[in-house]
C-alpha cells in the first residue's frame, strides 16, 4: 500500500511540476522577491532585482562570479534567500565576504550550481529513477542529493543539512533558478 501511495504521489508531483515548468518555459514571467523574473534575461540580470536575494547577489559579486553567471551556461542555480543566509551562525556571512575568505565563498556559492538546465520535472524524474534519491554533481565538485517530501523537492548537502525548493522553474536565458530556504554546505 505504501508503494502505491508513493508512486501516486510521485506521479502527481511530476504532473504538477511539469505543468508549471511548461508554463514557465512558454516565456511566462515568475515573481521572486517582489520582482518579475524574465526568461529572456540571464541569472544575474534577474537576481539583482529580487529583494529576497540581496545577500546572494552581494556574495556573488564579492566572489567574482558575476561574469560566470552571466555567461551562456546553461546553469541550474539553487538560490538561497536572505532568510536562508540569516539561518547561518551570526557573523558567518560577514566573515565569508572578507577578501581572505574568497576561496571558501566561491566554493559555497558554486556548490549551489549544477551544470545544465534541470527543471523541477527533470529533478523529479531523476529522483524517481533513483528510487527516491538523485545525486547532483555541483560546479564546486561536490554532491547534492535531491529527494521528495510530499510535493516539495528537498536537497541534502554533504553535511546532512537540508533545503527546500520554495519557488521552482524560474527560467533564465542561461538556465533556471530554483529558490531554496537554506544555504547548502559542502564538506569542509
């Protein structure tokens, strides 16, 4: 009975996510952080307008990754919100933004990026094919594990921390952004 329920939940999730992916892929805009995200703009051009991603944008600038995320890609970016960064221990963000911590900052940020464009439907297909889990190789060289909890895609980092995709399929000219509620951390 549990297997049938799990399968039904997966089919429902794929259907819901695929329809939202189709909607977004047809050139429709998505609102993130009070700003319209345009599928014709690149990741940076859109992210700078989201009031929910000012910490991420500042970190990307400090890490020297603006040019990379403006390039052709495609990229799948799991974008932590300001609230996600605020969950880190007090002083962590300020410490990471210091020039002497550039390499660590770059590693953490690129740990949120996967080469290629993976829609929510693509993620669910990978999870289903992996019998409930999908390993995603990050640009930083680490691994994120994607799974489903109800209808939500959950990412687990190498330290065992989890992050939920709160807004999926924010299509960009050079990839896709999935907004997440927690910063993901690679192994030290």
